[in-house]
C-alpha cells in the first residue's frame, strides 16, 4: 500500500485524524513514532553530495484509528511523513500499511 492521505495533527505534531479514500478517520490511541530509512539504494542517486545521511530518514507513525461514522471498528495503520525540505517541497503523508 502506498497512498497519499491528508493528516490533521495536534500542537505537538502527532496525528489526530486523517482522510483516506473519502473517509475521515479519528486516531483512537496515542500514536507511536519512529524513524526508518528509505531504500537508500534507490534514493542515493537523487541526494546531493555532502547533504548527509539524515536526508534518507523518514518519520513513521503507527496508530489505531476508526472511521468517524463507525468508532467501534478500530484498525491499525502506519503512515509515513516526509517533512518539507529547504528547496520548498511540501510535507507528504503516505499511508503505507493497514493491519487487518
């Protein structure tokens, strides 16, 4: 799975809800945050020399959420967040995994 989602965050930057496939989801538990590496062997050619390894790291969030209209049906999701960069690119949120 690799789909764009629109994410709402709280003051500390944690996801509190997201829009996916025309449905609104509300986060039901405290999201878990960690950092992962992109597939560097695919990305390394596009990274400017001397920028540093940090550019290949991405922020990941795992959370339990439910559709706004069916709060009793909870599902676990993983969402990747790429922060805006100095070149002016926008932040990107991508749904990468849905657990059944």
